[in-house]
């Protein structure tokens, strides 16, 4: 056999092997694609079944920690209903959505198989009815921050707060500290309204029907003087005769109601 013939035979056999190898690779690739598509099809079928079957329908929605918002308020806000499929609900999205509610301070939503959604909430605590410069009324927290607009269907009786500017929140913080330290001769529950501006703070005390004005230079010191004068007026049984008390620094002015003034 000539050298040329041998070379030709070798090239032919090598070409056949390469074609067989290429066909195997192509077949393996097509088979892998087919298996992947088939797997995805079955996964989709299983997912569709699990997210539509009545076995995982929500039968219980448990809500804990809410005082202002009702259970129906929360369920309506989340668009969450009995009969919804438990596995079709995105818990992360529900948590995020509930957190955007003005009343919610923190929240946690849990899925409990096979049929229960449990919701834990911590609400913001309203301390004032905040009257803004446009005469709109909002519930506000202890620092004077707005929570939600006041509606007649969800009314809570609280002291009215008026802040002239946003900067007056710093003065309010000092006043709240004084209340917490019980430096005033009355509690925050006894206050009907508070008006705070950069120069003075006005309290109206509903139990004694008296307006009190404090200069904002030193709330702690002024509260001490105020306590002394109210104690003195109480001892003399004259507190109910007073309609206004003004404290500026270490000076105090007491104004009596007209029908109690001596001739």
C-alpha cells in the first residue's frame, strides 16, 4: 500500500470520528435543553398547583398589637382576604406595604402553613392633636411629629398642640422632659392645649380653668416657680379664682377673674 493511500485512509477514518463526536455533542446538548425545558414545565405545573389549590387557602388572619387601627383596617390596607392562597402571597411586599402606613412604627408578618397569616404590629402613640398653620388637625407623637389626619370616625381626645414653627419642636422636647420628671404641678393629661413659640409657651389647664404662660429661657427653673405659686394659691383656696399665671424668669404675675376681684 502506497504512502498516499495510507494517508487518505487515515484522514477518512479521522473525519468519521470527528463527525460522530460532533453528532454526540449536538445530541447531548439537545437532550440537556429538553431535560431543562421539561423540568421547568413540571416546576411551573407544581408551582401553579400549590399557589391555586384550596389546601393552602387562608382560613385565619391573626393580628396582634393594634390599638388604633382595627383588624379590618389592616386587612383592607394590605388587601388581604380569607380564601387567598397562602403561598401566592409575597410576605416581603406585605411587610413593606404595612410599614408605609402612617400609624405603623414596626411590623412583622409571618406565614404559618397550611392556612394562617400572623401579623404583629407596633403602632405610633398619639399624644397630641396638632393644629397646623392651615388649621388642619393631625394626630402627633410626643415630639410633635404628624402621624395621621384626624377623622371623626377615628377620634381620640388628646391635648391640642400648636407649634408656630418647626423649630419650636426643640422647645417642646424640653417641656416633655419637664413633664416626665414631674416638674409641673399638673400632668399632661390635665392640659387642654399647649401653644409653643420661640418666646413663650402657653398651657390651658382644664381642671382649674386657668391659662399659664412660661418664658422659654429656662423651663426647669420656671416650672419650679410655677409649682410654688400654684401651691401657695391652693393653700389660700384662691386657685379657682385665678384665670392667668405668667412666669418670666423669676417674676410671676397672677391675674384674677373679674368677679373675684376685691372692690
